[in-house]
C-alpha cells in the first residue's frame, strides 16, 4: 500500500533523505485470467483501469504494457491541455477533460503539476482572424471559454513577442483555462491509484495476438503467456492499427512521427503557452524553466520515435521569428512520438467489430490532454457494454456513414 502524500509525510521522509518512500505502483507477473484486460500502459490505458476500479467496481483488471509505464506517447508530448476546437462534439469532449484535469491532483492525491496559465492561438492574416473569430463564437456557444485579443493585448500577455515578424501578428484567440501539466506525474498518479484499488500492471509484456471465437474475444496472447479474458480495451495510440490487424479488422488510421524539443532552462520568461498555425510552431515554458517547442508532423507514415531534421529547422525558424530573444538558446533534448491520425482528425472511442473489444485511439496530437476523459469513457464501455453519449459521435461506424467530426481544417494546429 502506498503512502498518503501530505506536508507531514514530505517532512518525515526528508529526515531519511527520501529513501523510505514506498513503491509508487507495483509491477507483477500476469495471472492466467482477468475480468478485463487493457492493452497500453499510457495515460489513456491507466486512466481506464483506474476508472474501471473506482467508478465501476471492476478491480480484476490487467494493464499490459510492452515497454514501461508512460514510456510511449505519454512521455513523448508537449503536455498542453486545451479545448478550443470548433465542432460542438469536440468542444464538449475536450472541455470535459479539462474539468477532470482541474481536480485530478486532489482526486489522485498526486501533484500532476496542472498549471492553467492560458493558451494563445496567434493569427497572422485576415483569413486567420476570420478563422479564430468563428472558432471563438462557436466555443463560447458550446459552453467553453475563448476570447479574441488585439495585437496590443497579445503584447501584454507576451512582452517578448515580435508582433512585426515576417508574418505579423494581427491578433490571437485566448483560452484562459488552457494549461500545461506534468505527463509523467499523470501516468504515475493513475498507476499508483489503480494498483491501490487492485489493478495489476504488467510491464515488458507485448501482445502477440488474440483468441476470438464466434466473433467475441476470449484471450490475449502475449510474450509472457496467454491471458484469458472476456473484455479487452485497446489504448495504444500509434500502434492501434497493428492491434486491430491482429484482431481481424481495419482502422482508418495513419501513424506519423511528431517531434518536439526542449531548450536549456531559463528564469520565467513566457507567461502562456503559444500556438501559431500559419507558421506551424508552438511553445510553452515548463516548471523547470525549459522552453518546450514543437511543430508539425513529419510528412510520411512511420513508426519511429525519431523525426527528420527538416521539421526541427522549420519550427525553430518560426520560434526565432516570433521570439528573437530566444535565438541563442541551446537545445538540450529532442524526441518524437507516434501520432495516430484519422481522416477527420478526431478520435475513435468505440466498440469494434469484435464483441467485447473496445478502442480508445486515433487522437492524433490530442491524446495527452484527453487522458482523463478518454479513460473514463472506455471504462464505461467496458463495464456496461454501452457507448456513453459523449463518445457516441466518435464511433468507428462514422467512417461508413460519413457523419464525421471534422477537426482537420476546423481547429488548425491540433496540438
């Protein structure tokens, strides 16, 4: 059993050099049978396991991770949280996730370092201004927050910005509830609470296939043996198509690398997170002082955690135009995640053609910010074999009916 975190526990452990903390979560050998198996030990999979146990009382659950907890896309992103999309279904989904983020540290008794410092989406042309104006009115109508800023107001938020850069800043869309969080802390917090509730976390365990009889899943085959189960949830982001192939159905998903990097640490210089769709770059400052910088996806399908240098050059050129003061900073680390893109750039939260097999994927660049709500919705599907109202528009069947939730053009940069 893990300790309850408090000021007293921090002080008590300080006297032992913090050597007596209990393990944050246990990693065990797999049992031969579970009531439910979740494939994927990232934010969505761990969130689903936690909510299955906490909200629905299903604790005989295994989370299977082929690597280590949080070692996939959960640890390979830029940790932004926002809901300033365009379509009603998207805004409601992403805003529900923000509300869960706002109380996550208290519910998990684990500091996920959630910081609502605001997010600015810059406009560089008349068409950009029209786009963010349309989106601001839609967002407000759907119950989330959005404000339009003039160049002068942008300067108040971002004193270092070069408003008269190659693509002059004409205004911005501000979401004050936009935030950043600590990705590792979110994963560890969910893992810690899930194991306290009885969930088994099995690391270094790769899925090799599924046993399916009469259209229903019966077991999961892994590198550590066969696991019998009647309910499976897939939360594997860029590897969703691989798992679907094993189960005998296809997904309309392409996987591409998305890169990011961090600079050397600085004192606080950037008040808010900043996104620019036109010049395709975004930046925020972490609590450690590093500038976290990202841009567009690489223009090819790949399953690599490394990206091309041309994308690094593109996004660094854009950031230097916007913030000339940052031009001499040194890059400390670079990485890439695997982005699972659907045709309409919206997620798939759905039943699958295999009975009792469910998927939470296709989030593209929106996976981290929706870990809380994505996990909750998949947990409800697995527990009740029904599709929650919030998830219904994101069913796999929409690609046959044509009733898409198109965010590809609607929300510009989808990070």
